[in-house]
C-alpha cells in the first residue's frame, strides 16, 4: 500500500493494528529489546549496549519506544526539550528532537508520565514511520527500548522489527514472563526467532541454565520458536552505582565484569546483524 492509499484509509476512519506477518524486506532493520516484566534492567542494558557499539565506531541510535513512560534520558541525566510526542503531534521533525548521549550515542527520547501515546493509533504510526524514514541511512544500528509487558506499542515494534531480543533474569517470575512474552508474539504475531540476554547472573553457567530451561519449556509445550543466546551480564555492584550517578557503567567502569559482558554482546551483534536499514513499507498494509 502506498502512502496515498494509507492516508485515504486514515481519513475514512480505518483503524490499523499490528500486522500478524511482514516480509523480511519490509521490516525494521533494528533490534527491538523487550522484556516480559519490568525491573530486569532493560533500559540500562540498551543504553550500555548502544554506548559499547558506538565506542566500536558504529553509528547508533536508541529510540525510547516506551511512549508513555520514557526514561532513558533520565538514566543518562539528560533533559530533552522535545520528545517523540512532539514528532507524533506534528510539532517537530524527528531530527529536531535527537539528543546526543555519552560517546556520541544518539537518543530519540519519549515523553514520561503521559498516557496519550501509550497506544499509538494508525495515524500516529504513519507519522512516526514517515519521520523515521528521514534517518534510515544515518545509522549502523538502531536499538528500540520497549516498555515492559505486551501492550499494542510493544507488540507492534516487535512484530515490525527484524530482530527481537528478550531480556530476562534467573528469577522464576522473570523467566515465566519471558516465556509468556515469546508465546504471545509467536502465537499472535507469527514471530519465531528470538535473541536472549540473561541479566544479573552469577556466572555464564547460570545464563546457560536459563537458556536451556527456556528452550526445554518451549519444546515441551510445542512452541515453534528458535531462541539464540546473545549473551549474559553478571551481577556487578558497579551497575547500581552507575545508575545512581546517572552514568553508564560501560563508560565509568569500562573494565568491570558487567562492562566486559556488554562488549561481548556488542561483538555478537556486530557479527550477526547487518547495519540497520529502517524499511517500513508493507508493515502498514
């Protein structure tokens, strides 16, 4: 569907929902980072991963896709004047709201403390799509920091993205929610491939145990998905120290165990993902 047809449908009041399937050529060539539940360190992981990729010479954009509770700018101690809310409302172009983070990392901040854009309409998706097309050739990696749970915004970005990474910990509730999240995406949105990051573990062995258990549970209940372990992050006191100081632990403590884990994940991404190409195309068909 071309943009004229899309606009015509919008003017006629036609609603849009997240697509069940999308061809690989029409998907976002970014990495959507999600979690089944909050409190697993998703935003902190995304920000530090973006910094690591940037320090490796990659052009990186982090989009805070938690539209109503955006907080990546808070984590970094930044105070954006404009957010994605101003882009979606048409008040600003997307290039106007980009803020520069540590190490040359670019950030697209979201509004915090508002429900208005917590579930985007079809018209709002079209606005965001049109604006993002302006940036498609400027970056090697685009990371989408999604909200927790399975809201329509989360499932939209996950089903539209070529690659999805799920962050979990070894805690039973986190494990169960990660499984439920992948189950919903596979059942309702035909998503079959997932990357897994296990956060706050004592060792690599513990992350392998979590990965093995998730794979076994998926097989036992007939969930037709593939899970690839992208990496793990060890429990490290410097992580909480850096958060309290509104700094990235990869920047403040580059030789810490947690930072080394982040760089290992970045290396895996460089090897397995091609440079980002934001291609929306038939996603809105």
